[in-house]
C-alpha cells in the first residue's frame, strides 16, 4: 500500500512540474494584445504555409511569395509569383475577390482567379459608397477611377478626386472641375474652388478672388455672368457680398434683395427662410414666404435681435432696453432693461435699473419692481431678495416667509429652508412657519422630526419649536446617516445614547 502512495505522489509531482513549465499563454496574449508581434525570419527557404481562402505562401530569401491552392486536396493552382494577396468579401453584394500585388503593382482577380483589373497600379482600393461602387487607382502620383466592372471612368491623370455618390470633383494643377458618374464632363477644370455641387441649378464656383452661382447647362464654361466677393448658400437661397454690401439671390441667382445692406446672415434655424439684416447700424429680420416674396418679420430699427435659448422666442434690444418681439410689436414697448419669460407659470420677470419684479404677459404687475433677485422655484413659489434679506412669496405676490434672513438654503425633500439670521441658524417651512427659530450656531437634521443643534460650542437634541429632548451640554456627537441612534459625548467622558425610533 505504501509503494502505491509513493508512485501516486511522484506522478502528481511530475505532472505539477509539467504544468508549471508550460508557457504562460495569458501573459503572452496580453503582451501582444495591442502590439504587432515582431516578424521572426528563421524560416527555411522554400518553406510553405497553407492559409484560408485558397491562399498559400512560400518563404524565399527574405520575404514571402504568394499563390493559390485547392483547399480540398492541397494541390497548387498557381506558382507563388505574387508579392502579396488580400482576399476581400462584399457582404451585401455576396461577392468575393482578390487584391493582388505583383512586382510592386496592384490589380484585382475575381473569386475564380480570373482577371478583373490588370496589375499596373501603384495603389488600388475597391470602394462601396451609397448604391455606387467604384475602384480608386493611383499611378505615378496621379489618380483615376474604374467602375465596378474594372472599366476606366476617369484616367489616372488627376491630382485629386472626390466622390459624393453622384459626381466626381476632380483637380489638375490647382484647378477644379466636375464629372458625372460615367466620367462625362459637367464643369470644365478651370475653377479655383467648387462647393454646393449637388444640384445643376446652383453650384458655387470661385475663379480668382470672385465667386458666382453656376448652372452647368445654361451658363458658359469657365466664365461668370455675375461675380461676387463671397457667396453663402442656405435653404435654397444665397447671401452674396459685393464689395462692402450684401444682397440675397434665389436658387437661379436672381436678385431678391438689393445689395444695399451692411450685414446679412441666416437667422435662427427654427425660423425657416429668415434672414438677419443690418443697415445704418440697426438690425432686423426679413423672411421669404413660399411664393418668394420678402416680408418684414422685425423692422430694421434695433441694436440687436436674437432668439432666447430656453423659450425660442425673439428678443430685441434698443440701446439699454430689452423686450420680446411678438405679433409685429414689442411686448412691453421697450420699457425695461431686461425681460425673462417663464412659460411654466406664464409670467414675465422684468428689470428696471438693478431691480426686478414680475408681470403677467398683459403687463399687469404681480410683484413690485423692488427686489434685487427673484428665483422661480416651482409653479407656486418664488424666492425673493430685497437688500440683503431673503424671503418667500407665492405666485400672486403674497408673502409666505418674511424677508428677514441673510441666507436661504432650500431642502426640497423636506420642503423647508435652513435660514441664517446674523450668525445663527434656524429652520422655516412655507407650510408650517418657523420650525426652529434662528438661535443656533449649527444644526443637523435627524429622523423622526428631531434635530441636533449647537449652542455655545455644545450639542443637544431638540424637537420642532425648540423643545429640548436632550440638554445642550455635550461636547461632540457621533451619527451616521439613517442610523437608529445618535451618540453624544459629555466633556466628562460620559457617552449618551439617544434612540431615534
């Protein structure tokens, strides 16, 4: 029996040594998780590696050469004559093909290894964009395009080619032109810049330092009927600048607004076909209706016009007065230095000088304009400050908490305020009034409507109204949130446990 135990022990020991002696594959994988494993060139010449996708490679003197083989019987189908072979598969087209490199040049083979694109390009890439597929090629620093069948659309003679799925924008020697999807010329290569070329009727072109709107079919090539210093396209219109004046053109470059504005820019997106315009240091808003008529939304007579972010309403400023512009007029006749509309309570906070008040949208005064600050808390309550004192009012202007306090710290879960008067703290509720008068140096809320309070450097426990539950004579306390008791330590060292439930 003893020898069996020894044999089992020895076998277990050697088996354990074998496990310890194995390579730590987890460490190995981590090492190369984000790094390329260095190539080890210790292959024998003629060594063959059979790979997926019917590919094999053979090690020559200092590199691999690639070829094809039959994966069913390992029979070679071609000599290893390629510098590299890359297999690609287009999932949507259910099409596979080989990208091959031979003697430094690239080409394509079909999945059955028949010729597709001749091996003669310095770079090659099959590109799928929208519903169009094409092959980008490069030879001697020039670019060209083949269609999906491998036939030439654009010869390799261009410095740059851009494709948007419908047209090719091409350049030669810093000049640009436009070709259709079949390589037919739409705009000759004679312009310095081409933008907004999605539509035949309005392509922005630059020639020298001038811009124009070009129609591929109607306009003469390489010339401008009219030219401008700048053109910006928006919502089927063009804002054009001629010297120092701005005007507006329609989709066919017909003038809608004359060139006598000092400033012009698209207005806020919500207000479609609206334009912010300026003249004689005043601004306003013009709008183009569905029939192409120009309408005035805001007269050109204000210092500034903008859209308020939280209400998306138009505001205007004239000198130091601010107002809302609504139904072709200002809301309060530009009487106030600032206005703020609160849609949830349908009220407007207004400012005169450095004081605030509140009105209805009809101008009826709800809260006099005598307060330094007004904060809308909810649908029914307003925090107000007059001088240095804070209080609470309802939405009708009735005082809920008198303006007596230097600090006002609202706790929404409890619906009360920590208030500070002088250097003392208390608690006031909009519904219950004064819970604790401001007589304490510090305080902590406890469960069961009780409070830790500090006076003259000592702590105790009180209830609402200041009723003492534990005398204010302890030097420190220990309380953890939601605990069922609080411990208070007396200067004598005695610890008092006070239950909270």
